[in-house]
């Protein structure tokens, strides 16, 4: 019950989207998801998205980075590849993510990885450091989006601690 209250409080909602695993509409300018078929990029463009931030590594099965980048470019979408290794996340990738997601030219933005686990982690950081959310509220939303890795949550929490002003 508590979780459903938190989900309602953040306004994020799960939506079925063809070709996108674990799609969550976070707000008017952000949606998150997992594995995204190249064919789904056209739907994102039609939904008004201007940019796609992809956290997948080129070595991931089905990542299709080059194919997705080419399709996004053909559709006029800004395609930002920020490969984040879930096993050993690089804080520099999170720095670049925060810059990209804060850039108004990239909004509305669709952020994805393989399952939305890494997306949840970087989104949690964004919520606390850029939106001023309390950590626990950001964690609840991150888990709703797809964060389920304890090491990634720990990484996000330590990144937040190191960057709090």
C-alpha cells in the first residue's frame, strides 16, 4: 500500500508501449524504459520526444547502438549514448547524464537501458541533485521505474552524497 501511495505521489506511470520493455512515463518531459527496438523510435518521435539517452553497452545482446543511432538521426532525434556498466558504474557517465538530461534542447527525453535498472539509478541521482527530492522519495520512484540492483542503488546513494551541495 505504501508503495502505491508513493507512485501516485510522484505521478510516474507504467504504460504498455510496443517495442519497449518496462516503459514508464515519468512526467511531461521524461519517459524511461528498458530494451527498445529500433522500430519503436518512430513512435517515440511521434510522441514528441526530442532526444534519446541510451545507457546500454555496445556489447549487450540486442543493444543495436549503431542501428538505433542511425534511425534516431534519420528521425531528427538527438541520440546520446552513455554506456553505463551496471557492475562497475563510472561516475563520469552519471556526470554526462545529468548534463544531458538538464539540457532543455533534449526535452522531452526518453532514457533507457536493458531493463530500466540503470535508468532508475541515474534518475534517482537526478531527482535528488537537480530536483531537490529527498533520497527516500527518489529511491521509491527509481524502484518503480526499474531499479532493482542493490549495488547500483548503493552507487547512486554514494554519488549523491559526494555531490550534495
